[in-house]
C-alpha cells in the first residue's frame, strides 16, 4: 500500500466530509449570489459580482449562523454526556459510569501508558485543561461563530433598514431583535432535535457496521455498546 493510499484510508472520514463541506459552501455561495442579485434587481439596484457578494454581510451571516448552531450542538453534547445517560443508546455511556470517571479509567497521571498524550500523564492544570480540551475548543468555536453571526447580522439588518429609509441599529440593539433570535433559535432547535433523535432512535434501530449503532443483534437495553 502506497503512502498516499494509506493516508487516504486512514483519514477518509475527515477528507470526505471536508470535501463535502467545501462543495456545499461553494454551492451556497453560487445560489446565494443569484438570490441576492435577484433581490437587488427587484429593488432597482445594480447587481454585485460574485467576489463582491462573498464580502457581503449577507453571505457571512448565512454561513456563520449555521456554524454556531452546529458547534453549540457539539459543545452541549460533549459536556452533557459526561453526566446524562440514555438506557440502551450507543450514544450514552454505560449506566454506572456517569461523571468524569476515575483517573485509572481515564488513563491519566500515574495510570497513563507509553502511548498516552503527554499532557494526560502530566499533573496540575495541564491535565485538567487537556481532560476538557474537546469541549473547550467546541465552546470557543461556538462563541466565535455566534459573535461573527451577530456582527454580520447587524450589518445585513442595517443594510435593509437603510434601504427602507429607517434608522440602523447598534450591535447591542440588534441582538435584542426578533430577527436575530429567529435566525438563532431556528438553528438551535433543529440541532437539539437531531441529538435527541439520535440518542433515542439508536436504542431500537441499527446500522450494520457503523460505530454510531449497536451491533445488529445487541439487545435494546445494551448501553454504551458500539457496532
């Protein structure tokens, strides 16, 4: 097996979804550009070129509002599954393992092995930070994308206000508007529904060969078992 073939095999999941992400962003940009220009023409204004559209607040807010909801889902899911359980779901830990678990179970400090990450065997703040690093990074990306969405949303909203000869809003005023929370909550509710559906449907349904599913023959009550 060549080095390239091995690399593609070992990173197929990330590469496939990364490529899919780039293609869908490109598709969103093309369709969004067409829709944006249709609205400009309907308002009696000159259409924008594609590069100019990519620099608009409309494109930025459409992208970032989806990012922030996805990373909110990941952040909440990573932290919630430390303590919250779902009997029979492979998305849940075993019922007796609620909580952060012992150092031995987590292979940290004196229980780390030769292949453990360096900070797992360290003590003090490094171990505490690394032990929560996944959730911390998801939280930071969520907060960054939420801030980016709110700033871009303010600019997009103010542009429409000016077109209608109405006064623009400041950022602090905009995040209190129905427009902002309508954009935000319609994304949050879909992500939370998806997580809840995955947790409960995987109790009773199977996908052979997927680590997101239990083995096909596993009992409905089997918890924390992956196929």
